[in-house]
C-alpha cells in the first residue's frame, strides 16, 4: 500500500503543475490503437459510407492506424480483430452503443478473448441514529439496528472473462462471464447475444437497409439509459471515472431483442424482453413482457466538440421479480456500510445502494445529456421510476438526479479528475413520506497503460428522513476508496 499511496500522491501533485495538453479529444486517443486496417490504407484513398451516429471517427481511425503504431502508449493496447467492437480498455471510454462501421476488415472467422480484474482498498467509516430494534433468534437477542464494525483494508478482487466471435461480415457473438463477484463468488455467465450489423444474404435491398440497422438478440445488458455505459461492471471499472456506481443503479440483463436505426447522428431503438433477469415460463399469469424505447442524437462538431442527448423508457405491467434497479448481481463497491452486525459480504452485497423494490410492475424513463469539449466531459442523469411491489395496490415514485464532470489531460489523456453529485428521493412504502439519499464523490485516476488504471475516490453519503426504526435513520458513511483495474 505504501507504493500505491506514493504513486497516487505523485499523480495528484502533478495536477497542479501539469500544462494543458493539445491531445484532449477522447476520440483522437481511441482511434485505431491496434485496429486492424485493410492493407491498402497506405496506397489508396479510403471512402466509407457511414451513419453519422457512429461514435468514433472511422476515417481517422483507419488513416491514423500507421501513426498510432508509433505511439508507445497506444501500442500497448491489444489489436482489435472483431468488427463493430467496443474495447474493454481505455479506448472504450465515451463509446456508448457498439460502433457501426467497417474499419476492421472481415477476412474470415475470428475468436477474441479478453478479461478484466478489479480490486479496492476501502477506507470508509459509517454511523447512524436509529433506535434499537431487538430481535431474538434461537434464544439470542441482538439489536438489528446496530451497525457492524468496519475498518480499513482490501476488498476481494472481482474478475470478468470476455469471449467474442466474428461469424460473418458484420455478424458477431459476444459472451461475458463473471469469474468472481461480490455476490456470486462462483463463476457464472452474465450475458450472451448475437449482434447483426450486415445482411447474411448478399442482396442489395437488404445490404442497403443494414447500412442503418443493427439487431441484437439473446440474453444481454438492456440498453436503458446511457449511465450503464459508464458504470463499473464487476471486474471491469475502466469506463467509470469513480469507484462506486449510482445510488439507484439501473442495470439488468434480460432475454429478448433490440432493433436499432442509426442515420445522420440520430438513433432510434425498440426492444422487447421477458421482463426478468432470467428466462421463465412458469406462472405465466403473473408475467408480462418488458418494452424498451430509446431515441437520441449524437454528433461531433469538428475535432473538439461532441454533443449527445438520449431519452429512454422501460415498462413492464407484471413481473414476479423485476430487476431494473436490482439486477447487478456483482454487488456494491462500498462493503458493509450501513449494515448490521450480521452482515456478510455475499448476502448484503448492495450496501450503500437503494433498491426501490418496484418488482411487480414498473414504468421508468431517463434523460441523459452528454457534452464533451476536448478533455472536459459533462454527463447528466434525470430519472423517474413508478411502480409497485407484490401486494401493493398503488404505485410509488422514485426520482434520481446525477451530474458529473470529468477532466482528462496530459498526452493521451492519461490523467483525469472528476466530481459527481447523486441524489435519490422516493417512498419506501405506499403512503409514507419521501426519504432522501445524497452522495458526493470526488476523485481522479491515472492510466498507466491503456489497460491498467488506478483510481482514488473520496465519498460522502447521507441518509435523510428515514424512520427511526430503519437502520439507515441518520445514517452516513464517508472516507476514501483506492481502486486498481486491469482490462483487455
């Protein structure tokens, strides 16, 4: 740890004296490091017709491939051999939907493996003012509102394994496995799906349509909102400028399909899923499909400015256990905060998060603005969810607002500083007053290579207006988190 603290101290000391770098644009860094380009790039002009909604500048990506090889930093990233692939390392930052382009030439079947590993050192303290709640089990009486004692130390590491296969031009399969997670220490498959960006039949009308259409089918992370593209996903925390995810974390995997239409910077998506985190056929009278809608605009203005705005909607009329806000089986980064003395790492895996319990029916929508100017980024999340749990006859409402800013600087944007404010408000049960949770996060990070990141975060979270019988009454936790990430 002395080494880690020394490195971090040096990094943040540099923030005060570092000059502004001209290499601020994330897309300039991300282009083509290790991208396999056609062999004719150096001898003939490149002309590719693309929807303007592609999240990277493909022409620059191809033309700059030769120059990128000279960059020692970018050269450390692995070569990309799969079409329409969003890298798991630094190059995937500020990519949202998987890019739709043909910058990687198709020359037959390809198989690509990847992995990600993350570990934290936690330095948090917590407290509450809840009234004692005595519970007797097997003749032993304990206070269920007494907080477990926590100290400073390392959390267990988490890990992902990625498998991608190029099956045909514009057609690939993807699978993610959590080989170790906080809630599931055993290995289990997170998702697996087919992504189609080209017609399997060489027929001009279909080829023309597929220039703008993408189809995804299988068991996948649903595309509700844009925040899930910027969050930590178990072992991979490269894309998250912070250590923790949102207080109300909209993330789940469901079985179904999504169809995308992208042209001239505009995107429209519609999807239908089974409405739960796994495929189920029993109790059909208690289950209904979930419907997804997403629309937006994503446009670059010159080399320095990018603007994106999307709106998403998710709705299901009936479910045995909907998991839109409780689908992250990896668990929270803040271990054991505001948990009682019987807390375990696995059972209380979502410490510090709010799960509103809208498991029977839910209707949720979110607006996500994103602005990028050179190394500066702003991302917002304005969200409302209405629904009810089993046994409830009336809906409850939860609202979440998030604002975060990130500034990336130095050559290749290897360093960044960031700030986020996250607030949540809603009803725990029907007819009760709203409770509130506020969280402030400040931090920064250093990309040692495009695949290796170290981060430091200071977090302060407060629970307001919770009942005196709730362990979170007067609750708060604060302190620091140090996180290391490897992803490729």
